[in-house]
């Protein structure tokens, strides 16, 4: 259901605005800079304003790329770099090995072009405020609307405060 919704929203947006939805969104985020966490020449990691999970991140390419196989070598290297940095940020946030689920969203594999699609990566980590406080989806979130107790801006600020250049091991580890 989520891939179908993404397809529909992106198709409608490009039809009306003549640019990919997520590139327009990235442009707006880059102007405000409130939710940007990391960036390099080809990719930006940010906390989307619609984030459901605490410290949820999205990695977006700066250029229009419908799928990961369309990345050139410098873009692939930049993607590998930012993925590595995100992992280090997460580990350093609570000084522990930080669990997360990560998914790659990209155009359908039906051999069509899909100019509406902008590939992106989504990170959904379950840790809330510390290494021991986890967020689990429960009845209300599964059947109604998800809730979060941290704003996207606060999550982005906390992640920016953590160094992505080296891993800080937990005390005594």
C-alpha cells in the first residue's frame, strides 16, 4: 500500500508541477536547513517533517535519480559515504550499537521510465531517548495515526551534535 501511495503522489506532483516531488521537497529543506543532518556533493540526510519514528532519517540524492542503478561512480561513492556516516551518527547518539531498519525506495521494476520517482533511503530506528528506551508500534499506531514525542527539528539537531567522523565507544566497552 505504501509503495502505491508513493507512486500516486509522485505521479500527481510531477504532472502538476513538472518536477519530482522529493526534489522540490529537498529544495525547500535545503533553504530552511532546520532538518538537515548530513550532506555531501551528491546526497542529503535529513529528518523528514513527517517522521513517525524518533530519529527517523531520509537520504535523498541531489539530482533526479529514479533508482540506485542509475547512480554513477561518484554518486555511488557519495552514497556509501553518507550511509556510513549515518550509521556512525546513530551509534554515537546513545553510545551503543544502534539498531535500525533501512529501506530503499525506487521506481517500479516494470521497465518503464517513471520520471516521477526520486529514489531515496528511509531509516526507521526504534530507540527513543536512550539506548534502553525503545519505541514499538502499538495498537493506536497500527490502527490509527502514529505518534512521536520528539519533533523532526529536535531529532535533526541532536543528530547534528554527534560527530559522524569516528565511533565513540560506550564507556567501558
